[in-house]
C-alpha cells in the first residue's frame, strides 16, 4: 500500500531529483556518512543553496521569501531529500524557520514580519528555544522566568535549560511570566530576546555522547524592546501552543525512512556477527521490522490528514511514544549483539537525534554506541512519555483527566 499522488506530483518529484543530482557531490552517500569537521562547513553552503533556490522555507508564501509550494510539493520535497539523506535546512533552522518563523507569520505584526522573516532566511538571526526550566519542563505553564516592563523595555530574570543550539544562536524566543497574580496559564508572554547582550549567559551542558549542543541560559537584568512581544501581553500561552502545533505534516512519511535504514543496518550487523540464525535475534528482527512498518502506515495516515487540511491532533502523541520506545529497544539490542565490541569510543551523533537517525551513518560499533546513548533521552525531550500517555488517555481515549493543582493564582516560591 502506497499513497497515491496526482500526476503533477510525479513531475515535481523528477524536478527535485534533478536539483539534487545537480547540486550534490558525485560520491554523496548521505549526511551521516560525512566526517563532522567536513559536515559543518558543507551544511552552511548547502543552506545557502536551498535559500537561493527558494527551498529553505518551502511552505512559506513567496511574498515572504518562501517557496510557495503546494502541500503535495512539500511532501515530495521532504520525501526525496530523506531518501538520499539530505538535510532540508541548517542547524538552527528547526527553531528559526519551523518554529518561531512560522509562529511570527501567524501572530506577528506587519513590522515584525518585515523585520524578522528576511533575517531568518538570510541567517542573520539564528534562534533557539527558551521554554523549559528546572521546575517547568513538561508542566510548561509553571515557568518562573520573569519579565517586568521598565519604560520601553522588558527586563528579564530567570533561567532556561535544555536549550538546544543555544551556543550557536543570537536570538531566543522566551516564554516569560509577565503577571504573577494571574492563573499560571494566563500571566505568560512570548518575547523575542537578543542573546548578544551582557545580561544573557549561555552555559553548555555536555551530554552522554560528549557533545554539548544543548545548554542552560541565565537572564540577569537582560533586556528586549517593549514591542518584542509576539501576540499580546499575557497571551503567551496561546502563542506557545501555536508554535508547539507546527509539527511537520509534510514530513509525515519521512520518519519511517530513517528507521528503516537503521533496521537494515541492524540486520547487517547480526549477519556480520553470525547471530542472524539465533532464535531470539530473529524474533527481535521480526519485531523491529513490524515497528518500522507501523511507522510507515502511521505516516501515511498523518499524510492523508495533512493533505486534507487537518492539523496534527492529539493522536500525534501516539507516534512520538512509538518511535522513541522503538529506538530504545533497537539500539539496546544492537549493543547486546556487539557485546564487548561495544566498549569503544563514541561515534558520530548524526546517527540519532530528534526522531530517525541520519541516513548514511556508517555501521560501526562506535556509531551504535552514540545511537544507544542519544536514544535514551528520546522518551523525555519533545514531551516526555508520561505526558504523551496523559494526552492519549485524556484527549484521544476520553479517560478522566488528572486532578489539577493550578486552579488558583500562580505565585512564585
């Protein structure tokens, strides 16, 4: 079973493949196959190529510098890029384009759109996300970072944590408490804050794979202009949820492609180690194959909804639960296959990340170790499994909601 695309979609598919043939190196094997020191510089050049060809923000209207592509064309673009292991953007663009850029297009004033959108596309502004705090992760509305109006500026004090790509960003969108006397969901504002100022300190956090792409950020009398509120003051919860809703429906069928590549490497690894005839390993292979097929069919289901104009609903939590738990299992099974061979240095982190591993990553013990490590937090980031289960239970299955402890005015300790 495969989704049926209109004839014009296949014409566009050929166009995208022609673009890739022209612009990729002749020996291209996928972004995961590149050495890290080469990959970083190549991605900068590749982002510029996408920008020049109107493919960096394919869903944005052409009047704002986007590709102006139809929904079907976006799907084709993401599918063909994924099949070849080609990135669709730069390192910070998940935050700059997919998150805050899309949100500015929805909530921003004309002045904000005219200023920020070109800077995002040109790479002048590199964004990161100021959401989570030590006491406000899954319970995001519990944020304690304060913003107080002082004349024509907001003054920020507080802390954010798990700020991915914060060390490469010069802008951060911050969910801050602007009215501590309101119920906690009601006293929040969404601020656009420059990071290049004395009151902002970004401290890297080294993860299990010995990388430090996420950070903690401290605000000490940091400032941003009064007009840098996106949406209205104290309406930040609505803006925040708009941003969280920008799940890439156009890329719904892509996740399974990466996990299929990883599954194929697991089978290859079992054969290389002479364990492919082991009954328990064969049972695992059957389970993992089934999981990848379930992801593929769920992707088709999500794609159908997307092409019908429906926004991702709470059932998207089922997909997050499924792939993150699968990634735990398959990487742990690979380490069990490797045994003592797994006690090696870490490989490249491109093997794992937010979702599927990078296509082209070499099938080595070091890279499986990196994948095993980076799969561990997959059930925590982008919404912990516990929160996802609550969403599925309450909003999909209609089970009774958990008691809430936030019915009164929000007050800091």
